[in-house]
């Protein structure tokens, strides 16, 4: 599934809140493993995935203690 970051405001509010909570509260090891799994499956560099996660977190106003800044 491909989700456009440019239209985050059009996503259902419950989905945005849930995703922001995951970005803020999921164990960092889980996020790191997810990036490591997704990158080769989507033929992307891990740095690209991190960049997109950061942009998504910023759009959802997730902070995680400054990690996504």
C-alpha cells in the first residue's frame, strides 16, 4: 500500500491519531527492524524510509522526544 504524505490531512482522524501514537510510542527497536525489513522489500535505501517516516511524523505532529525533528 502506498500512502501519499501530501494529503495526510485527508486521512481519517482515527487513523492519523493511531499512526501518530505508534510513531511516538512503539519501541525504537521495532521501528528500526521495520525499516530494515521494508527497505529491501520496496527496493529502497533505509535512509529513504527514515526520511519518509520523519516527514510523516512531522505531518502528524508526533514528537518522540525530538527524534522526528
